[in-house]
C-alpha cells in the first residue's frame, strides 16, 4: 500500500484560523448547544465509578497541578487531568453522536480540550471555537478511518486525532508541530473494536480514555522532539474532506441523546413510553413486549446488569426501565438501581426481532417499533420511531437546556442549574477556571 501523504497544511490552517467572530451564526449556536451538552456529560460522569477509577489512577501515576476537576477536590497536571476527565465524559453514555461514524465525537476530545482550556485559562468563547475545530476534524478523521481500514472503529480511534488538534490549538503550537502531533495521534490511535463492547459491555465502551491519552501524548511527545510522518487526511483519497473545511460544517448533523444508554436503545424506549401513556397502560398487566429493531441494536446485551456499564450498553434493561419508570436517566442505570424487581420482571417478557425494513435504513436512520400484548390478549402496536434529538429535529437551545435540567437535577442545586446554564449560554468571556469553580460550587 502506498501512503502518498501531501503535506499542505490545510487542516492546520483550519485549526488556527477558526475564530469565533468569523463563524456563521448557526455554527455559534450549535457550539453553545454542544458546550452545554458536554458539560452535562462531565457533571453526570463525575458521579460514576469509571471517573473514580480515572481520578485515582491519575493521582497515583501523574503529578498534581492547577487543573481543577469537576466534582473532586484534587487538581492535576495536563496528562493527569486528561486521563481523569476522559473517564467521565462517556461514563453515562449521555453524549452526542454522529450517525455516519457510528460513535460520539464530543466525548472523544472533550477531556483534552477542557483540561488544556483550564490550564491555559482561556475564555469560554475560545473553548467553544476549539470545540468547532475538534468536531469538524474528528468526524472527518472518523470517515477516513472507516474507509481506510474498512472496519468499524469507534470513538476512541478518531478521538485521538481530535484531542491532538484541540490541545495544539489551545497551546498555540506552530503549524509544523501541529502537523507532527496529528500524525503521531493518527498512527497510534487505538483501533477500538466497538462491536465487541456492544456485545460484551464493560468500561471499555468506546475506548474514549485511551484515545484521549494518545492524542494528549502525541502533543507532549512532539514538544519533546518525537517525529511522526503523515496522517490519513493528507492522503489524496480523502482530499474532499479537507477541501470542504470552512464550507461544510458537519457538526450540524450531530444527534443529542435524551437517555443515559446506548443510542440504539432510544427508539424502543420512546416508543414504549408513548405507547403506555397514550393507551393508559399498566406494566403489571403485560404478558409480552416485542421490540422490532435493526440488527446492530438487536446485538446489544440483554443480560441482567451488575454494573452501570452493563446497564447502559444493553437494550433489555433500558427498555424495561422505561416501561416501569417512564424514563432512563442516571437514577435508572447507576449501580444502586440494578436490583429493581419490577424492571427485572419486565426484562423477562421482552422479545427482540430484527425487522428487515428497519435494518435496511441503518446507519442513516435508527428505527424501531414496539408491540405490547396484555394478559387479556389485547395488542397495542406503536408507530415506527426514530429517537428524538436527531439532527433533523433541529435541536435548539431550549431542548438542550431542558435536558440539562432534567439530567442534573439529582446532582446540582436548582439555583445552581440556572446559574451554570446562564453562563454556558450567555457569558462567553468567562474564564474556564472560573466556570469550573461555579460548577463545583453548585454540586450537592
């Protein structure tokens, strides 16, 4: 195979020439929506065991510093903070996604971006413009990776590239060093086999911590003189992804997740909730619930979960939780909730079937429908559902704020939710250190 890399610095120019003032208004609004959603994911993640492990690991093997952690008293240096935050962002599977890369761009790079943003104490506005850069490059790298390797490598893989890009921008490296860091990140990116995690859920999930680690280390190794050599987006076959930078903003096609579980379970969750509500049904009267979905979703685990990760990367537990509780949030998937007898009972009557029509629409669309059969043999069938929060739903600031309030209500004080949201929506000039202090002051 011939790797005919063309070093033209188009990617590097995009990284450093992207300025908030020059962005289209639509992209500014999308960046604020993404900022709120990523902070939401980190706040929820601060309550998970994965974050606890990441923080303990970072404290043990990295140095103290002045980068404050959400929900913790410790402050770490850049490598330690990236390791810690990378264990929070995807901890409850509530982060954004992009259909064609079948993964989660935002969570893939947020640890590196927020850690370096706090270290350099940049403004929230500069943080947001960095998010735009990272989304656009992570998505393009993900598309190139899938084509080049012809295999579904997920979030942590392209996250290494996006993380390196974001840290280089915030540290204001020159184009040559940035090019080198990107080449190291691209080469060493963890090729996470995501379907293994779908079928065998664990903290491996989408490989976010290791992608963040590679991206961060690529930058720091560059500063020490380590040499790389070319990355996929410099190959002629991916030139189209580079040439449309500044013209086509792919981040407008992100989806946002209302529930704390794999996106592939969201369709039957919403179908079940609406079907029960519209027909005034009681789950105690159900004899069987059939879920018609696409093949990848049907491969999700259906085991009785023992950990929060097994509950999230699961299709039976979230759907059963939705049927019983009418919602799937952190309260339904955290370890203390996993012995819920009603949810376990409903899991026992769930049946899953791959529908050819629904499967043919994947991955552009993720569709499902639900059929409930009661003990007196009445049958209720939902419409075909595509989960809410898709890019076609035109998610706006109110949608994302309502999600933030709903999902953080057990973690943040009510007045604190309002103050944090006000800053995230309106206070573009606040320094990142001050923003993190406000968040920490409002955690219960």
